[in-house]
C-alpha cells in the first residue's frame, strides 16, 4: 500500500522542481521530504530521483507516479471538500500562495483574522511569483493563490481554475526629492524619455509592463539598476540613482528623499484570488476569498492610506 504523504512529497517535487522548494510548500524540512521519497523508493523498489548538477530530476517512473499521485490527491481533496461542506465551517489545512508585496502588505492581516475567527482552519502561506502561483493552483500544489495582472498583460486562468477580483492596486512614479519631476501634480508617460530607471529584472511582470508601456509611448527605457524586492528599489531611488514605478501594496511609508508623483494615466494592477473549480464548495476557500476582499477594502480606506 503506497503511503499518501510520500506520494504528496513526490508530487510536490514534481511541481516545484526541487526538494527545497517542495519542502517550503509543504511546511516540512528538505531532509523530511528526502526521507519520504527515500521510503517511497523502497516501497516501490524504483529509483525516483536522480542527481542533476546541484539539484535532482524525476525519473520516467517517478513522472508517471507523480501523475498518479496528482489524481489521488484530487480525489482526497474532493472527499475533504464534501466533509467540510457538510459541516458548513472552514476547517482543515488550507495552503495559500501569494506574490511578495501581497505576502507583506495584505496576507498578515488576513491570516490573523482567519486564525482568530476559525481556530479549526490551519492556513499556511507560501510566497511565490504571481504567474507561477496560477500553475500551482491548477496542479493542486496550493489551494488558493493571490496573483495579479496589468492592463496590458492579463492573467491567464487555465481550465479548471476559478478566480475572483480582490481589488485594484494603484502605482506611483517614485523620484528623488530633488528630481525635476518631484514637484509635478502629474506626469504623462510621453514625458519619461531619457530617464534612468530602477526596476525588477526581465521576466518579472512589473519589468515587462514598464518596458512595453514606455515603448508604446515612444520611449525606450534606460534601465540602470535591477532588484527583486520593492524596498530595495525604493532605497535606490532614495539614493538618487534613478526613478521607479512601484505599486502601493506593501510599499510602506516612503523614506525622506523620495517623492511619489501620479503618472497619467495611472497604472493599475488587479489582484485576484484563484482556486480549483473542484474545491469551490469548500467553506474554507469561500471564507478565505471573502476575507481577502474585506481586508483589501479596509486597508484602502483613507484612515489606512499612510503615505499614499
């Protein structure tokens, strides 16, 4: 008899690509995941993982077993959904994936609220890239994802995945206090030619949006500094090294020497909650989505705007 937890560990490695990433998603240590898979290898008398450089890869037999594991986990999920639906109360473990600024600026309050109101619900957060999180939902690696898109880069929702709008996150142009644009009431996109930009690396949604938008306005962006995290981007702006376009969510108070200037039209990214259609009846998912939307509305009220 194959152990379900060991199959879950193998499935997680197949989805996340590494033992370390699978362990983070499952809430285990990497050694615990490795032990689960080693036991599964002994049970099946099959080599499942092979060394590849500094990482591992699944063997052909492991790929087949991981696909079967996904089917079994989907059946278990349906059973858990039916039981929870009959009880009518959010309960059990719920895994949530959120991109960095949502994990920092939205999820702490949401998780604390859910824990206080639903002690039988064990909600666990993993920080991931927004487009990766959609695939994680589709493959059953997480229950709910908080992701975002931009007006020129819509977020694709694959078949079998449902979504609900959480809210719209506005973005400001951040410039050093002594910059010529610092005193402006607003700035048009066509006026940004020749500026030195600070943004996230290529392949990230914010980077791609900036490049495509400025090119559409007739400007080729001169990107001089790149960093993954928004606080790092803000610090580089504060040092007078360039300007940046940064969303408000999770940004925090701006330091001295940094000024937010509205860009006209103002860029907006839309936040979504996503979950598998097969689990839509689960009270834990419905309550989590409702709580996400409620906290978004509350945090966007004037009393909570801070530096916005």
